[in-house]
C-alpha cells in the first residue's frame, strides 16, 4: 500500500512538472538526491558496520546470551504467556539489546526469529498473540541508549556536537516505552 502511495506521488509530481514546464527541475532533483543519498550512505556505513561487528562478536562469544539471561526475569513479567526458558525470550532480549545501541537494521533478524518462535506457540495462526503484540510495542518504542544512526546523520551535516542528543533520545525513548507498555497492559487487561 505504501509503495502505491509513493508511486502515485512520484507520477503526479512528474506529470505536474511536464504541465508546468519544469522538467529540468525534476532531473536536477533526481541527480542531487542520488548524490546526497550516496554521501549519506558512505558516512553512515562505517559506524553501522562497527556496531554490527561488535554485536556479531557479542553474539558469537555468548555475551548476548548472558545478557539475555539477565533480562529473562524482566521479560518473564512482560511476557507471562511465554514458557520460562523458551528460545523466543532470548531472541527478544537480543533484539532489545541491539536496538538499545541504535542498530534497528541489525536487530531485525532477531525480531523476525522471535516472531517466528512466538508464532510456534500461537494456537490461532492468523491472529497475533498478546506476547506478539507486546513484543511489537517494545520493539517499536524501545529504549535507545546510543542513537547511532542519528549521530551519524548529525555528523554528516557537520553538527558541532553530534552526540549531544543522547540524553534527549534516552528520555524520549524511555517515555515512549513506558507509555507503550502501559497502554498495552491496559488494553490487555480490558480484553480479559
């Protein structure tokens, strides 16, 4: 659906540029945007690669598993329907940890695997379980300790202090996580 909307917006823009005689502006903007996208990619790529590499080392060394074990008490309270020691809890914890360092793209495989394992516990295969919904809320609103992507973008655009947003991002994500989990809890409680 989103791709249809974007496609329509592009077609409307191109038609409007032909109608108004500004076709050269569209060409200039396409070239300029491609150049900006490439510069952004080249500036953000090293930071993301470093963090993804560190996360891979942490995963292979068992550090993520140990941290996930430490998280299991909290996750057990957030996900009471998941059996203790179930593989999905470790995947959820890994997803949360990777998201905390601002690497949503590196957290995606953990999130997909966690949803796959949660689906195995699901008795109604075409309906999301409470655990799936809670995980989605937690994943979407998750606490970010180091907003890596935003810091990279700020550095790209020559910010005087790219990392000064860390405290604001931390406060905002804590508030969004608490708000999201509270609403999730209230809706879950109301539906029972």
